[in-house]
């Protein structure tokens, strides 16, 4: 019982604290200094900015204006919307901006990956940048994303997802924002030491010639695409100053849709990336993959449950176990209070963190069940965001 307890505690601490400390030390020891300099105008590569949009009439005008305001030579930037399956006014709105903005439409809705697989053979630019319709980019985002491609070892570059939080935001938005701030830090350390393991699907740049069609039922395509490139020996770089900005989910139920989908996709990705478990082929990447990603999608929920249950049985063994159990009870009580307060829209953001932590792992378990039942469709219902935003 004690072995189970301390093993569970070790997994929890390693996943959320230990790996962060280890990757920070490794990154600082390597301290790779960038020798890149900003590219001159004539040296900038051609870029196609691809935005997959399904029924985005409420925000597509905002997105287009944001794209048109990007600081990149107009003759080298092609803005392309892919609108497969859209049944609202999305296509007619985009048509108003032609020829500055292009689009490809198919009536069939087969999912994002099917749409991307369909259009990629038509793209002849050196770099393809993928972005979501509901995120806004900072004006210099494209320039920043193309800089790392000066190295032939770089196959893809991820920008940084920024979750904007308002005073009125609930646990979904503020909890997600805190989570992503820590994730962004880990990504920076990962990339500095070796390579990024898990790009922000909201903003990714790719050498067009390296794109490989993916299985159309892939749930978290950005993760699978970039990890396959890393497994092939390329680097996936990270540009924290290239921002993809969006508000947090409108409610905890909307955030649950997104989290469960990602968790189901994580289990699917583990099945589809067996090469990352061959530690003898790429030990550094395998270490990062297990520590930063796989452990969270597999062991963490079980470790949390076991830590609580085994501690309950060990409660009377010593004062140490009694204090540890009371600490767990206090934490979950705070999470329950955070849930109660967010349901009543009481603004206490410090309570959102324990609640979001528990909520996030409950979604992982739901993701397991959904994937096991084969109920996670690739054409999923997107989560509603807290607010629209002005272009930056």
C-alpha cells in the first residue's frame, strides 16, 4: 500500500513539477544562443496562410481584417480559407474580400484534416502557416514564424497560444489561461533543449514540401503532424513572440467539450506514434514525449485516485500520512468550493486553479472512455469562446 501511495505521489510531482525543473536545468545548461538575424525583405519566403473555417460567420470578417493587417509583403503572402461543409454565410463573407483573400470550398463536411489534405497539393509557397478562424495574430507573427527556417534542420515552427482573460471570466477561462502560461514556459524550455513536443494548433508554420497527408480521423492533428517530423530527425521550433490570441471557453461545459476531445486525441496519438517509444532511436525526444505528454494522458488520473485511496488506508499509520491525507482533503475541498462558486458566478479566481486541475483530469478519464467507445468524431462541435475580440 505504501509503495502504491509513494509511486502515485512521485508520478504527480514529476508530471507537474519535476519535469519542469529538469527541462529548465537541461535547457539552461545547453543555453543555445540564436545566431539568426531578421530576414531582409527580398529574402523572406513565400507563405500561404491557411485557415480552416466551418460556420464562422460571426468572426470571419474579424479574422480576415486581422490577416490583411499582418506585417508581411503582400506579394509573398497568400491568405487561403478552407470552408468545407460550411452552411452559413461564411463563404459569402469571404467572397467580399476577393482577390485579397482566396478560398476553397467543398459542400461535404469531412473534418479539418480531410480539408487540409485536399488543399495542400495546390499550395506552392515555401512555407504554409496554419491558423484557426477564432484566433487573432499579432501583426509580426508571420515574420517571426519564418525566421527559424533559416536552419535546414527546422521543419516546423509553433507560435504561442495566448488565452485572454476578462474580469468576468469564470473557471474555464482563468483556469485555462493559467494552464497555458505554464505550458508556454515548458514549450520554450523543450525547444531550447531539443525540440518542441506538441505545437499550438492555433498557429503552426511548416515547410510545405514536408507535409504528409494524415489519417482523416486524426483528432489532434497538430500534435501528430509535428511529432512525426521530430521523429524523422527534424526540429520543431518555438516562437513565443508569434501570438495566437483567443478568449477562454464561454463556460465550463464548453471547455469540457474541448478537453475531452483533446484527451481522446492524446490516446489516439499514443497509438499512432509508436516510434516515439523506441528510446534507443531518439532518447531525448522519447524522454520529452513521455514526460511532457504521455504521462498526463495515461498515468495522471490513475495516480491521483490511487494517492487518495491508499492514503485513506494509511491514515492511521503515522502522523505524516494523516497530514498528507488532510492536505488532499483540503485541496479537493477547495476544488469543490471553486466549482460551487463558478456555478454561481462568484469571482474568486484563486479558487479556479484547484477546480480546473481536478476538472482537467476528469476530462482525461472521459476522453479515455470516449475514445474506447469510438464516439469522438473528427467533425466535432467546436467550443464557444467567452467573447469575440478585436484584431490586433
